[in-house]
C-alpha cells in the first residue's frame, strides 16, 4: 500500500468519505488511489475557493469534516479566503495540500513555495507528513480538525510520501471532549438572570442547534431574558415552530441600539460583540455603556452542557409550546429585496437549507421566514464574500434529500461562480437566487459611514457593476446550469415555484435595480 | 491631506499611475481619494486573482510597476496565486492591502487576520504603514518592488492610517542599481566559449529583451554556441527578424535530451535548470551528466552589462543580418493545436503581445510564430494556472495601441475568467483564444509519468471537464465580451481574422476534442 492509499484509508476509518478536490501533478497518486478505493467520493471543483467553501458547507450540515485536495501553495492560496470563512465558522476541515517531493523542494522549481507558512494563516494545525508517520499525521490532523470547536487542520503531503510505501492506516481517533464550563461562570449568569434586571443571551455555535434553542427558549420563558444571535452564524436551526431569536444588526450603531438598556449581556458559545469594521469616532465594541458582559461559554467550550446546567439552576425545565408555522402571501408587482423575501417565505419547502450571502438585499429573506417550515440558515461567517455558492454546494452534498437555496448578491457571487459547474456535474438540488443590483451596494453605504463623504463619479464607478452588466443567465448556462431571469415579483414567484418543484441546480437572476 | 491622498500622491511621484483594484470597506478612503486625484487610473476587477495577474502583466509590458488595492487578508489570499506567478516572473508589483484600523485589530472582528504573515509568502518586502511615516513607507515599498530584479512588495495600510492626517507625499525614489557581474564569472564563460567545445547560453530575464538577444546573437555567431531560453519566461521579444532562441522543453527527459552533448551550459539571467515536478526515479536537475554549469549572471544581476562585457571579450561586436519575416499559410480542415498555431502565424499583426497559457495545446502557436512580425511573448511563469487572462488584461492597459492575444487552455481559464469583465469594461483590445479540449490534459499526461499507471474511470473522471461541457461563448457574453465558437480550422481562421481586424475584447472558443 502506498502513502496515498494509507492516507485515504485513514480518512475513511474516521468516517471522512467526501473529498472536494482540485488536484495537480503532485497529487496524481492521491487521484490514482481513488480508482482503487471507491468508498471515498471525490468532488471535482474548478477553482480552489469552491473546494474550501464546499468543505465548509459540508461540515456545517454533516457535522463532520470533509477533506480537501489542493495543489501546492498557489492552490492553497486560492482556497485561503473560504478557509478564512470556515475558520470563523468553526467548521472542521481536513485540508490536504500536495507538495513537491521532499528532495525536489530545495531546487526552487517554479511552483515551490512555503506551504506551511501559508497554511498557518488560516489553520489551527499544520503538519507536513512524512513517509513513516503518514497515517499518524493524518489521524492527528483529523483530531485537530475536530478540536477547539472545529477548525481548519492542514496536512501537507509531499509527492514522494504519497507515491512511496505507506504505513498501515490509522484507526479512528477520538477528539478531546469540549471543556466543561466552570460552575462559577454558570453561577454568575444564574444570578444575573434571577435579578429581574434586563438581560439577554447572545448566542452562536451549538446554542443555535435544535437542542440549544430549546433550552434557551425555556430560560427565556422562565426569566424574561431576550434571545439574540450573532449577526453571522455558521448555522442556525429555524422555523417549524422552533424558538425564535433576534439577530444582532450588522451596522454598529444599530447593534448598540439593540443592546442598549440591557443590564447584562450573557454570551453563549460566542464572545462579546464587536463591530465588523471600525469607523472614525464610533466605538468598535458593541457592548453599550452600563451593560455588563458575562460569558457563559466560549466557542470551544461545552455550550450545550452549560445551557443545560443554567436551565437546571433556574428551574427552567418546563416544556415550551411550539410556535406556529405560517406562510407568507405571494408577492406581486415590483421585484425588490422585500418581494424576494416574501416569495421565499411563501414557497420555502420543509427542511430547506439556506446559504445566505444576500448582502444588503438579504435582510428581508431572513426576517420574513422566521415562521416558515423547519429549515437551517447558513451565514457568511468570516466576511470574505464568495462563500455562498460553494457553501451551498457542500451542503447539498451533505444533505442530498434537502432542497438548498442560495441567496447571493451579484458582486459576491462573481468570486466563486465556478461552483455552478460542480452543482451541474453532481446534479445537486440547489436553487441559486442571484440578487442582481449591479453594484457593490454595501460599499456605497459604507463609503459615507467611514467618513469619506459622498462618492463622486470616479468613486461611484469603482463600486458599480453596471458597465458592463453581468448576465447571470448566460454565466449559469455556460456552466451547464438551467437559468432564468426575473424582473417582476410575479416572474420571480413563477420561477422560484418551478425551481423548488424541480430537482437539480437552477439559477434565478433577480433584477433589482 | 489625509493618508490615502498622501499615499496616492507618493505613487504618482514615482510614475505609478495605474491601480488594479478590488476594494472593500477598509479601503473606502483610498477610493475616495481617486475622486480628488484624477491622475491615478483605477481599474476595477471582480476578483483579486485578476487584480494581481493584471498588475503582473502590466509590469511586464510597461517595465514599471502598477499598484494593486486589495481588501484585507482574504482579498490578499485570492490574489496569492498570481502574486506567486509575478514573483517568479520578477515583476515589480506595489501590492497595497487595506487592513482594519489599528485599534480595531485586537478585537478579532470577523475579517481580522495576520496580513503580514500571508503577504510574506509571496513578497520580497512587507511593511505595515503608520500614520507618521506613510509616505516613506510607500516610497520604501516602491523601491523594494524595483529591487532584486523586480519583486512583489506589499504595503499594508490600516484604515485609520488612510483616513487620518497624512504626511507630505514622498518624492521619487531611486532603486539600487543591479549588481555588476564579477569579472571572473565573465572570464570563465569567455574561456568556455572560446574552447570550441559545445556550449549554450540558457537565458531568461533581461537576456530576452531586444538588446539582450542582439548581443547573444552576436556571441552565438562568433562562437557557435546555442541560444536557449528557459521554458517559462516573463517576456521574450521575438519575431520581426530578431535573433531566435530554442526553448527548453517542459518535460524533464526532453529537456535533458536537449542539453545532452553540451560541454558547458552558461546561465544568463537565470539559474541551472530544474524539472517542473519530481518524478519517481528521474533526476530533478536538468543538467546532463558531464555538462558543466557556469553562471554568467543571476536574475538580480546586471545581465545586459554582463552580456556586453562577454561580447567584448569575445570580440563578437559584429552586426548581425536580420532574419526574415515570413507568413504561414492559412490552415484548413481539422481544428487542432497545430491549425490554431498556423492561423496565428498567418494572421498575427505587427507588435502583438501574446499571453500564453496554452498548456498542452500551446506548443505549436509558439513554434510556428518564430518568423512572424515583431511581437512579445508572455509565459505562465510560476506554474499557477489562471494567469493568462489577467496578464493579457494588464498588458492591454500598459500597451493600448498593441493587439493582445491570449492563448488559454480551458481548465486554466476557469480560475480567473472574471478578467473578461474588466476587458469589456475597459474596452481592451484583447483577443482570447480558449483552447477547449474539455479536460485537464496535462494531468492525463502526468498521471502515468509520475508512475501512477493508467488512470481508471474514476481518476479519468477527475481530470475531465466534459460533464458538463463548459460553454465559453455563454461565459464571455455573460461578462459583456463578444464571443464565437470555432469547430473547424476554416471557422477559426474567419473568426480570428475578424477579431484581429476589429478592436475591443473578443473571445474565440476553439473546440479541440
């Protein structure tokens, strides 16, 4: 058994059986091993940002890692942005990067570079495999990906380690359990919630699972505290009568307004909130003056355990009635962010997965679907646009029986549009809604917010995508995805209904200008 | 004057007046400064790999740097692959990356990351600007970009440094001159060339300019030595009767065959040749056994000066007759790599610039155009595919009066296809020829060469782009570029003739299956 086979068998022993890949010459022995080992499912992507974003989306929905297969430093470079998003999502990713044969590296061939340095930018763990220890190196990488709330763990595999004799595959690794929250932290939160003063739980991570929301809902029912989630979360279970949470607004002043008046903000699976960007003369911390911050659990700690203990302490263990599921009325007339949201809230099927990179136009879709049938909502976690299409792709691989709906701004979608090809190739059941306003709309807003005044013609031109207009129907068809364009709410409703009724990838370009 | 303006005025004082940009919120003050300073030309790109590749192409043709404008760590991440290619091309690039305000960084906002670490992967120089020293920081960055034969120099600009008060702009910097080659190196080369034993100059960098080729041609005429260029060069001046050079083949065994029999290989502006990849049981050095390697000049040294001295020593200063310019006959019938090359050799206009990422199908285009009218040929220097379209874009900005022809494999073109939008927006005179064989053809070749045997159906599927077929006509039109498809040599000739006769971006999808 060569190293490539030893590596793949170690991955399979750890239930990692999906590999998002864009390989090159130095990874050919790993590709060859796929001929012999059919249990590993390779998913070819035509750009590495699709590889890494898909691995992120897969991990969010499968709640286990996929592996990647990337070609040398530049291939990893192309994957960095969505690994950044995966890191901020705490997604476990086993990030496999091929390298030159060890003896070849010192010659400084054209593709040589310091891969370990590059990987360290986004990885909680980096290891270069050696021939003797490859399977142990792989097992350590897998364990690391599952540690610390989930992280990107990079294994660099030199070509001669892949083609040389491999060690026996490693067996299943057991990642360390999440650290239990110390009782004094729970006690402080209990006291604050019992005080009768205004309090809120600011939640992310495990707190936004079915189980976490259920416990948080009971705590809120018992104590009157508010439930708020971070602005951008890896995944939130939602709809179908589940406990509802407010979402912290994106803009700093609105976020501070939302929190103002709270005596205590208790963070659960997250940290004290900070502004996405700094603005001149505005605070970067979102904690209002006079509000005390208490941490129930950090992202890497046992949030579900901490919530359960808190609930016990508060005697909050009373079942909650499920909330109602309602359907929004179908919109008509003008097509805008609101009517897109209304159509989605009217038509979203049971168990949908939403990959949301809607940017400035995504808000109503989130807001109007709170009472929709059960669904999961995946956000842009690290702020690096171009995540939505790849995450939708990975989520569809993880959950082939669920409809995935990707809501995407047109500017962001251009970074990783190659994901559509993989959706077509794998016949994934993804409906992509491109919200086409033909500008970097958020930047037109941010321009004045950072104190740069009103953009003049040259600056405005730099924030505009209208010269030339992108045609998303052509772009999608160019990659084998059926597509249509909607210019009214009625057209959008018809196209969305048809896309949801069908199977396989579809793209709807919603013209919102 | 704020920092943003101070920075831009320092760039302009150094004759850097083109900025390839994909900015975000943290760079809005730099965008705002463009309203006030019209001498800086901003070129919007919809993906950072286009930004950095275009800066590379611009530098190769303008022989001076452009600057980039990238958004935080992930924006730089997306630009890494083509910065890697720029680094290997020794292209001067002033790589400007925005960062969070300095006081905001410690809060670990979603987009925060260690930009300096990431930049160090591809940069010969990295500096984080401070408010007091911004213009000096910028001047140092510019000087660094022009040092060491040209390199990527990164300036990180925190948002508050851009929006705060800026220092006076710096004036023009003088980069250090290239080190002169020591006379003993010239003497050793002189002796070897005088010996009468078989010798060759292996050339790259400045040796492949008009002036370098002219001197090398005289040396060859005098001594009988062969003239060979590296496989992948930043730029080679060619055609129009210029001195011809052989090109070192890509595959190691063919390269060694090419060099076998030489007593001496003299490297000029490059280093001893190494294989692109390692292969089991094959040498990584391409220097044949028994061939002695002498270095006339390293890439960072004064190659033109060394060549002139060598020529003087050899008394080779005799003018050369110019070679003939000939036109190939137009091809007909089957469309393949050969007929594409024949059509190009028949129709290539005077002063064309070729951006070549033709991969396995590009060879004949290179080979058949040696006697064409004068042109410059730009290669994929660092092996990271997805360079060709951006480099063509930057070259067209640098040389608006010259026709740019980009020859691109379909697999590689998918990495940075967003370049087509910028070509349309800027009405660039670029003809893109996508060689569409619907596979990663080089990997199908490399598979067996690395000893992985014959690819089985699963491995072959991973190297195939036929499911679904990409439609480059749709993709181009989706970004506002006029496009057509050729399936025969006759169709290709008609389309290429029309594209060359016209102005503005055009794409021809050459179906070669």
